[in-house]
C-alpha cells in the first residue's frame, strides 16, 4: 500500500485570503502569481517546499538518503532562461534539465534515484503514478514528488497564440467560460509505506493521438476507467471527481462528456480547483492533489467558484456548495497537450 | 527484460544539421528537427514490427527540443512578438511523444524524461508488468553552430537518436539480448554512458556490464543477436 506521508504547497493562495482567488494583471494578461518571488529564486522556492514536506513527513536523515526524488515540470528551467534572455539577450543559456533534480537532491540530502518528468500538464500527476508503480515493484521504498511551475512568458505567449487565455477568470464547465488563466505553484508530496489517512490506490496514464491540442472524450473516459480498475473499485465507489477543468471550450466539453458517459448511473460530486490557483500546468498534479488533501483534512471540500450557468454541451454541474469531507474514494483528472492523459484514485480514511 | 531491437543514429555535424525528414516513411507537416530526429531513430528500431497498443514510450533528453525553444524565445524576447502557435507547441515535450505514438499506433503510457538512467528504471517496471517499451535517448544540436559551441564547448558536434525496443519474456518474442541483474544504487561516479551501451549492441561483443551513475545491469547477447 502506498500512503501519502506528507504534502506542502506554495501557490498564489499564500498571498492572503483576500487575494487568494483573484488573478493579478501582468502586462494585460491575468495570472495567479506567488507574491515576492524573483526568477533567480527558482531553486530556493523548490528547496523551501521540499524542506517543508520532509519536515511534515518527519523523514530522518537516514530515510532521506534512500528516498527517491521525482520532479514533474512542464517549463523546467525556462524561468531562468527567460531571465537571461531579458537581462542579456542570451537565448537558452541554462541547459541540462537534470540539474534541477541534482541541485535539489544535493541541497536537501536526498541520494536515491531521481528523475524529471516533463509531459506538459500531466508532468507531476504522471510522476505520482510512476512512483506508485516503482514502489509496488520494489525498486524504490519512498519518494518525494515535486510539482514545479513558475512564471514564464513562453507559456503565456504560447497559450495566447492559440487564443486559449481568458480575459477575466476561469469558469469551468460554465456556458460563458472563455478560457484558461495560468498560474504558478510549487508543491511536494511524500509517498511511502507509513500508514496515513491518504492512500494512493490507483492511477493510469494514456496517450490520445486524435489531436495534439484537444482531447477526445473516449480516451478521457478510458484513462479514468483504467485508474478506477487499477484501484479495484467501481465507478459507484467514487465520491468526488477533481476535474481537470481548464475552462477551455473544447477540453471542458470532452471531459464532461467522458464523465457523463462513464458515470451515467451514479454521478459523483464534481470539483474544479483551477479557479483558486490558476492552471499551474506541470505542477497542477501535485498542487491540486495537495489542495484536495488539505480540504479533506480540514473536513470541508470547497465549492467550485465562478460557475453561473449550465453549458448545454457540457451538461455537467460542479459542486456549488461546500461539501462535507467523507471517507472514500476520490478521482483526480489531469490532461495535457500531446494527448497525454492521467487519472489518480485517492482513498481517504481516518 | 529483453532487448528485441535497437537503433543508433549518431551524426557528426560538420556545416549544418542534416535534413531528417528525408529519412522518414511517414512525414508530418508540423514536425521539426527534434521530432524528425526522434522519429528517424524509432523507425529504424521498430522497422515493420507492429507494436502492442498498450506499449509504453520513454524519451530521454536533457535539453529537449532545443532549436524550436530558441526560436520561440527569440520571437518573444528579441522580436517582441507572439510565437507561431505550432512552434510553441513543439517546445512542449509531450508533443514529441504524441508524434511517436501516432506514427506507431501506441495508446499506452508516454513519458518524457531527462536521461537514460532516469528512464530505464521506469521502463523496467512497465516491462515487469508485461508491457512492451520503446525507450530512446535523443540529443539535438543547435543549428547555429557557433552558438552550439558557445553553450556546449568546442568538442565535436553530434546529434543522436538511440532507441531500444524492450519486452518481457514471452515465447513469441524474438529477442537479441537480455538485461539482467538490474539494480538501482545511490549516486556514484559513472563508469559507463548510454553511448557505450549502444556501441556494445553494434559490436561483436557478447556481454556488457553497465555501471552508471545510479544503476547497474548486465546485457547478454543471444546467438545471432
């Protein structure tokens, strides 16, 4: 059995309660920004989150030595490279993606297997699934999984070039949704064998080759179904789905259709978390898992904000009221560019 | 774990990067040098085999799609304009996985990672679960060769796309070699690199003991392998 022994997150939510659900305006683009962070603090903020999670999971120096380190990130060193481009006009000065895990491992004293996984918006959710499978195979005993996505203009400009950015706010599954608001966040999760209230019981990854940008509902249905099967449960056991819910027109339609088809007999509650911290891309796997775990720990699952009117094409209504945290199974969806899809199943039991 | 096939495209760059699209049986309109280099390696490894739909794909690359990333950064920070949408898309690592999956009808797991030693243990787990795995290490050179030398030093400029087709033990799989005594270890100075593994596979040698930075294993070739 694979348990979540600790978790930590730094996102725009840490800016304070009043600002917590509002993106700020950067050069005319809405963005969920962590306050007071500079590009050159890249490694410091990752280290800070990793140290927080090590403390929460109470890992000893000896345990740390054999702990694996997985970093899920879409943008990797882009924030550093963009800093160089702005300051000196030098393009792609900071190379070698593996340096990110190497530097963090050295700073915190982790000396087990380490890897970077970079599969767009599924980077850190895929990392969680890979850890689960490597632990079950006996190759590793414990891992720190880190999701890293920090402010970079390449992502903003890239999404803008596809006209996928919202002018205002993220409104998942709403009839008037107009796109994504990006955000930054770094989070970490310790997966191990020490019993805790949260267990990672299932997960699946698949690749959908229908389109590079838009998922097909059949493949989304399939990855959810595979994740549920891997947990040895049925769709009726799922209490809530943390939807990927980017609020882009096509993605929400495909995800809603997949959910409606797979859960036609017993629809679970639907929760969207991106309206709270933005779409944090490669880090959204661990960021949104961490938000959900903390909500469960506090006993209340938040409502989905910004939803006002049902979209006929989606025909899916997220939870509009806070819910009581219940023991049971939670499905978390993550879908990325290149048809890279993953779903996780978490069991919550005090 | 068995090696059913491998490919080793290693090109020394003299004046300019070669035109990889010419090597491909199936060409994609929006693919760039990194994607084509990747596809050329996979094509040479897979040949006319039909892979199971649930096969996994692992691409290991330290710097990923380096030329298109430079192009997009140039567009944003030097020319101060929006990048071309599909240039932006090609900088996203999962897009290269998409092209491999599409070209070889794969619907299983697709993972982009940093290095050979980081990819192989993950592939090992998939193979232990009964899956076929395509694992490649792809290194693109910067097309501006002066910039390449500035970033990587004055050594020989090389582009490479090296692939392994890995499989579990089954009666119907024709393997050329086996990987045995696969072990992870705490980090130490590497004695071998992935490049040496591929050189061994091309050689007449029968056995290779790989001792890397974080893992070790033995490769044994079969008769005629």
